[in-house]
C-alpha cells in the first residue's frame, strides 16, 4: 500500500513539474473568457505567414509571437472600457481605420484569420504605442488590466 502511495505521489509531482497538471494540452492560452486552442493558433500563424510570404517579406511569425500578440490584444480589448488609455487606442473606429492600411487589407481577407484579426490589430496598436511612442500611460493601463484578467498560458510557451 505504501508503494502505491509513493508511486501516485511521484506521478503527481512529475505531472506538476512537467507543466501538464491541470492544463488542457489542446489549449494554447486562456485570457479571461477567451481561449485560443493549439489548432486555432496554428491556423492564425499559418494564415499570417501566407500573407507575409505573398508580400515578399522574409520574416515569418512563430507561434510564440502570435500568442504574445493574442494576449496583448485580448487584454487591450477587454480593458478598453475600464482603461481610457486603451479605449482611445483600440475602439472600433481606431481598429477600422488601422485595418485599412495596405499591409492589413490582404490579412483581413484571410477567412481563417478573421476570428483573430481584431485582437491582432489591437495588439499591434498597443505595441506600437508603447515601443515606438513610449506611451507609459498605455503600458500602465495594460499592466492594470493584466492584473485583473487571468492569463493561463500553456507551459510549453513559458510564463506570462
């Protein structure tokens, strides 16, 4: 009986340390009530890489890049109502205007990418505001939202 308890404890510890305990391996990330599955992540990554290749770009997006943008985009969109700094950037009018840039028109036409398009655009707008413009107000608003909305990342992608 003792051996069985030791074995069960060892297996539980192994599962815990391998990152599989309590996680659905088919889910890449859950942000609040938004879940992005591994299958969706593959579709989104493939779709944007097709557009990049057709445009002659030499760079491609990795799955980790898409997860990061997904997290930022979802946080920005879900936090837009409570955080004015995010709301002014990722409102419907701003997203519509941003989506009309030539780089995004062909991406918007990718049927497979449509469920992720708004989140992707929101992430790009926020990343640009923080990285290019040094907008600390937007960064603070995003950090505030990140504390309020739980993010559960599949351990294979590291930590959030």
